[in-house]
């Protein structure tokens, strides 16, 4: 019986320690426009993914943001009802989201949003839901 209690206490301390670490460290998604990459740091893990930011004639906002709204599937009313899976809106209508134009990732091609491969967008979306918007920073730099 004591072994079961000790195991439960150890599991609880690991769980709550992990939770405290994630809240303190949080999740950071850094978009580097010059390299067309996103570096995500979450729970001691680092991921680097290719993105597409604003193409010629458009701009992607720079700065530090918090997720404002998440949508599993959004359709752009402004751009021909284009699908935006796993959308993470960070400033008005600007979002990080999945794209079907995966061949364009790594080069500027969007109307201002940050495009990701659909599987990477799903991963980021899930990480943000788990960490919470308050514990997530989105940083976009030149």
C-alpha cells in the first residue's frame, strides 16, 4: 500500500512540476521573416518549420503578440473563402494557419498571414491549446 501511495505522490510531483515549468517558461513561436522560418519552443522541445509570410505588396505584422482566438477551421471572407486550418489569430484578421500551398513554404507568398504545413499548424494549434493563450508568445521579427 505504501508503495502505491509513494508512486502516486511521485507521479503528482512530476505532473505538477511539469505544469509549473510550462507556465513559467511558456510556449514561444518565433517567426523570422528573413529566413521564412518559425522556431517553436515548448516544454524544453524546439521545432523549426518553414513558413510563408507576406508576399510582394502585402505585409506581416512585426512585434510580440498573444493568441487572440483559435479556430480549428476558418474560411477567409476576404480572400475567396480560402481554407485556413488550425488558425491562431494574433492581430485582427492576421493568423498563423495551415496551407495547401506547401510548395511555396520557405518563401514569401501570403497576404500577410503566417502559413505553415498543415501538420505543423495542427501541432502548434494543439500546443497552444495545451499551454493556454496567456502562456504563449508569438514573436515576429524581420
